[in-house]
């Protein structure tokens, strides 16, 4: 049985504490799972979406955060305390 991801909080951070205008709720979830070390397949299983959807979310996250890769997205999120 796959892990059911909590949609109300990301680690110790609630969605209410995140800058909502930057990313969508789902993009925050993907970013947190990415920061937790999950790969695209693992994220897709946890969020019940296809790997293509995860890739699309990651592309959108990187564009919105103005970074070139997933590592830079996680570093920016960690530095801003957006993920735990």
C-alpha cells in the first residue's frame, strides 16, 4: 500500500505559512517530496499522478523559482524555510 501524503502540511510547515502566490498547493507538495529525497517515480506514486505530471510540476516549479535544476529548487526552498 503506497504512503498517503498529508495534504494539510509539509513536514512541520503548514500551507498557510507558505507564500501562496509563488507555487500552487500541488507544486508545494512536489517540492517537499523532492526535498525529502524522492525521485519522480516515488513522487508520482505518493501523489497518485503519472511521472509525466510530476515532470510538468517540476518544470513549473523551476520556472517560477527561476532556477535551472531540481537541486537549485530545493536549495532555494530550504534557504527560505519553505520546506523542512
